């Protein structure tokens, strides 16, 4: 390891004092705040299919070398997964992001509040399931349902999207409640 330049080195008097840990960058600042990092983070969150470092760089508006560094770091953090080696492609790690959301729910809300949210979202998901009369949103044919109910395809699509969102929220809320009580964090729901 190279020695820092002389003007960056502590003198003899400074070496006798304990370091001021309060002036060190907090872990939160290391993960947030820097615009370049935020640009790359936003880019990887938007990935819907595997992307190369070059594609991520284009999405973030920065250079390929920086993209490679951030992608490597994001992979170590669990934010992305490398899918292929040559060329290296990456996808966002939705499991990690869901875990983070569960942690945020637990940090921000009480058990009683989480239960209230779960009750509301479960009722919304059930209401939409009854409207479509199928087992899951994936089983809905947008055009067929639109024609049989005399609705626009856009309206049907919005309702199906709302159903998917409600089911996802139910899943996250159930996981937040389950992990709060000590159960597995990766528990899935039947809704």
C-alpha cells in the first residue's frame, strides 16, 4: 500500500490524539446522497431484463467504467445479481428489495398498524378477485374481460394492476408481521 502524500499524513501531535469518529462518514451517507450512486441505483431499479454495464451506464448517464464499479458493489450488497459472464449482464434482485421493504415496514409501523394495513389490502385484493372471478391477476385476459364487461382495455388493465399491487402489499405486510414474530423472512402468501 502506498503512503499518502505528506500533506495528508498526520503529524506527531495529531497521532497522539484519538480520532474523531463523529466526523467520519456515516454508513447511511455511504449508501445514499452521492448523485452518481443514486443515478446508478435508479438505473438498476429500472431493470426489467438483464443489462450489460454499458446499458446501465446509458440509463444512469455515466461512464461504463463507473457502471462496472457500481454494479460490482451492488452485487456485493445484494441489490443486483450477475446473470451472465461474457458479456456480464445484471438484473435487479427483487428478493433483496422486498426484504428491504419488509424491514422498512417493521421500522416505521407498529404491529397494530401493520395489521390494519393488512386487513385493508386483503379486503381490496379479495374485492378485485371477486370482480374478475379468476384465481389470479395473471389469469385475466384483458381484451376478453373488457369486451364481456363493456369496459375499456385500459380500465381493465388498471384494475388488474391494482389487484397485483394489492396482492404484493399483502405479501409484504404478512412477511413484516411474520418476521416480527420470529418466522422466516422469505415466507410467501397464498393470496
